[in-house]
């Protein structure tokens, strides 16, 4: 019986060793987990030298208001859009960005740009002159993670030139200044410089955020700003806003 028992035990040990050799890797280190990146989603780490995507097209962050102040719900935005005046664009004669003074002082030696960078970023550190010297920002337009403030622009949701063509040409200078520095409504947000510059002064019928997941928020914000300031929309602009609001669901 002794020899048989020892033989059975030796066989069991050998079989166990083979089983561990086959399964041990995936059970202990995740070597069979695939080529996922450091964030677990197969994406490269963010670089401080240049913006890097954190999601592939048409990815990006989930559709959410994020830090935008005064963002209406989809239902209210649809009501606001229905009430906007439809009109052709007004002429650009007399337009200049200087007609919309920005960035104004917001207290504590900070201007509007720095206030938005602080609001929209994570772990933002400022120097003695209120300039953001470090932090992390996710550009909601394209899903890029940016770790240098120099890689960001502060976008006017409704661009200044678009506002001029929509009725701001008849405003006082003070009203244009308030519009260009509005921290109360969903008019200002920090985004990657590349997307802000590709947008330029175009309306939603000409340019939309690369991340489709942000279209709902974008349309709600754009409509809210135009409604708040009594600006008009073109027929094509309104039609596209309706389509983008349809991505909100409900």
C-alpha cells in the first residue's frame, strides 16, 4: 500500500505542477490581459509636451455638462431654440475682436482666462501672477488630455464674430465686454487649441466637436447663449441644432 500511495501522491504533484505552469501567468500578473495601455483602455499616457488623445474618434468624454455654468436641460434648450429669431447673417462691416474687450480682471490678480483654466482643470497650480503653471485638462471637444496651459484656448461657445453677425453689432461696448467674459452662462470653456482654431467663428451647421458624445451638451450650451443674449440663428444653424439636440435622447 505504501508504494502505491507514494506513487499516487507523486502523480498528483506532477499534474498540479503542469496545471500551474499553464495557468499561473494569467492568474498572477495579467500577462494574458491583452495590450491595454496604462489606463486600462489601450490608450497611450498623456504627454506634457503636446496634447494626446484619450479616446478614438468619435470618442471622447461622456456627454455631460461638466463645469459649464447655467447649462439647460435638453427640454429647455429645445424650447429656447424654438423661440430664437431666424434671420440671415448680418454684415461683418465694423467688426473687430477689440469690440469685445477680453480678458477682464476677475479679482486676486486673475483674469477671465485664468478663472476658466482653474474651473475646468484638475490639480491646477498658479504662480504669483495667477498663471496656471501645472494641472490637467480634458478638452471636451476632442477628448484630448492636456497638461500644459499653453496647449489650451478659452473658447467662446458662440464666437465673437458669429455674435456680431447675429445682432451684437448693435450692442453697447459694455454688453459686448460682458458677453466676451461671461462666467455665469455656458459661454466659455477650456479646450485644446487645435480644435478651437479649427472651429474659428463657424456655427453648428459648419463645425461640430469631433467627439459626437459632446454634441448634446454643445447644442444646449450654444442655444442657451443665443437665447440669453437675444441673438438670431440662421435657418441652417437652427436645423443643425435640432439634429444635435436629438442626440440627447428623451
